[in-house]
C-alpha cells in the first residue's frame, strides 16, 4: 500500500546535503524525484522514497543526525494550510488533538497517538512503513518538539524523548535540542511530558482565525480522507505493544462496529487478519534486525505473551527462528548503504 507525504517533508534537504558535501540534485534524481519537488511543498511524494532518501543522505555524508538537523529549521508554517488551524488553538491539548486529526494531510504513513494518565502524557509517533527509518523518525519527533516549543516557549519542559533505534556515536545535538533525558533503544518513539502542560494557554490563540482556518482545511482535505485500510493499519501499529490489536478493539477505537469495519475493509479488498499479519511482519523484521533488542522484548512489543509463541509464529513466516534470521540479516553498515545508493 503506497502512502504519500507532502514534499514539504524535504524542506532544507538540499541545503543541508550540499553543506555536508553532497549533490542534492543527483541524490533526488537517483531516488526518482525531480530536484524541483523540494520547492513544491504541497506536491505529494511516496513516503517510503522520501524516508530512504534521508537514510542514504545520512550514510553518504556520515551525518548520523541528518534528520534532526533538518528539524532544526522547521516552522509550524511548513505544515501548509494545517498550520493556520494549529497556530491559533487555545491550548497545547487542542493543538495536538487537531494535529492528530489532520496528520493524514501531512503524511499518510505517520501515526500520532496521545495517552494521558496519572499526570503524565505519552505522545507517540510511528511510521506504517516496512523499513526502519531513524532519520525520518528523528525528523518527525524533532518537528513535533519544535511545534510545541514554538507555541509554549519557556513553558515547554518535557520529561524525556524516546527513540526505538540505537544511539548515534554523538548525541550532543539531541541533548542540545531537547534539553531533557533522551533514551535510545526504547520501546516506543515519542515525547513524555506532564499533563499540566496540555492546558498551558497558547498566546497566539484566536477563535475567529480558527473558524476561518477550519473552513480552509475542510475544503482542502476533500478527497484526502485516510482510507479505512490506512486507519486500521495505524491503529494496529499503536495497539500491538499493549496486546489490544484485535478487530474488536480497533473497531471500537475507530467508532465502528466489527461488522461495519469488516464490510468496509472488504470493500477495499482487505481483511483485518491480513493487515495484522502485514504489520506484524514489517515490525518483526525491523525489530529483529536491531541487535540491541532481546527477542523476548520484541515478542512483547508485537503483542505476544511469551517468547515461545513469538518464535513459533516467526519461524512459520520466515522459515527460521528469529535469532538465526538476525545472524543472516544484519543491519547494513553506513558504507554498504552508501555504496548501494551510489550504484542506483
């Protein structure tokens, strides 16, 4: 299932790649993209292509924080017409809920979920893509962090920022940008902060402008609604670690009955079981390839109650135990990725 992202996701790609000694136009062409696309912010491009472009750029330049450095220059205005709706909401809670509601207009492969319990908020981000894309994830979380920071300024004090990928050799930019504890090899990607921050007032709040922006956004997003299949995939990505990725729970989360959800999926030529298997397969490959994840931890992250149950499922699907698959499929080194990219 191809998912699309606005070309605005590549804002500052060319400038940064050039600054680091690369040829951005050549890199874009090798990825199958026109160099001019980076200036056409509302143009839709393949999200996986954009993600792989950032990974290869990081490999070629040797810049492990390429995505985070791109995030440093982002403004809320890079969200396009949605930015008007975000900028003038009364509180951070409304800003984030509005962003979650309209994220499909920015990136169809990105899912954002907010859990608020016991005085702590966990704001999670995930990509519904088959590849592990640490540069894209650092860009996404960096942009989300800056959005909150631009609205709340000194009031924005998160508790920690989490990434599921391994730490780069130098985490100085991460500490400088986030100004809080940064965890790598975590169970999720996201930002953790206090519930009280959700109700901090937005000094730019303007209900009149919100109503005007809502009209513009509603007009723009006609024909851009996420398909039921995309919504279900995103829900599965979020619910797997908690063991709640069942048809009943997903249907309830989407405000549908099980029968209605199954009928709508059938209309798109999909099934819940097939989507669940697809997401599990994508995440299993991504997690098992990471040597820092114990197999027991991966089993839990994919919703299995035991190591043995996960191992049986993995062996049936991939033809060998996860430990053997990991030995046969190590993560590519930066040198190998750069060589592959230069040959493309």
